[in-house]
C-alpha cells in the first residue's frame, strides 16, 4: 500500500468521517443534540465529497474502495447501537442492521479466504439500504432538536424503510454472491469442462 494513497484528499476525507464518530456519540450521550446533528451533517458531506474528489482528481484507489464503505458502516452501525441503548429507537432496527452487516462481513471473509472472491460491490438494494439508514439516523437526531409532527413521521418512514431494505439487500446479496461464485468457477474451469455437450 502506497503512502500517497493514504494521504490522498479523498481518503483523508473518509478517515475524517471516522474521527467524527466518537464526538457524535458523545453529543448524543451528553444531550448535546444540535452539536451531534451538525457533526453528522458534516460527516455526511465528507461522504459526498470523497467520491467526487476521487473521480475529479483521478485518485480512485483500491484502498478507497474498501475504506469508504467501512467508514459508512462504522458510522451508521455505531449510531444505531447508541440510539437503541439510549432508547431513541426500538432495538429491532439495530438488531436487523447488525445481523446483516456481521453476516455479510463473515461470508465475505470466508469467500475471500477459500475462493479468492474479491467482487463485493454493493447491489442497488444495498445502496438504497445505506441511504435509508442515513436518512433514518438524520431524522431521529433532527427529531431530538425539532420534535415536530412531520419530522416524527419522516423518522418512522425511514426506520421502516431501513428495516425493509436491510432484509431485501441481504437476500439480494446472497443471490449476487452465488452468481459471482459461478462466474469465478467458470473462469477457472478446464477448457474441456467448458465445452457444451454434443
């Protein structure tokens, strides 16, 4: 791994997103909800700009491809856990989010170790799941600052969307991994096994 990859602007923004996590958590614990919300918004902006800068500056790296989703998962999973502990959301949402992420992490590690599978790009359902989680966390925290009816409704809608997309994306991930494993097997199959039967 080159030092220039770590020091690139997009990866620095991604690492900065991780730095914000404990301060957002401390804001929630100390009931400094406005501070926590502002830091969450800034963290969200780093998520937007790191990808933009990577493409704009032609600094797309393998490290960034792995680091960006790791930063997202650390931020979102940590906040779902903390919000459940503080009774800001029902535990069922946190359990579903963690079950999916731990399951995908375990399967990915096993498939990488056994079959060398490296293609773990997120599906459309995975991207929708991440967006719904971000929106759910945002509206839960916004409701602490501005407890109006429409914010409460938005919070409920996005939490339910998170629950649905978490399950859908997990099922779709299983299908995608199966397809990628078959494709990987076909690439490594001997030529005589790839010929169609007469």
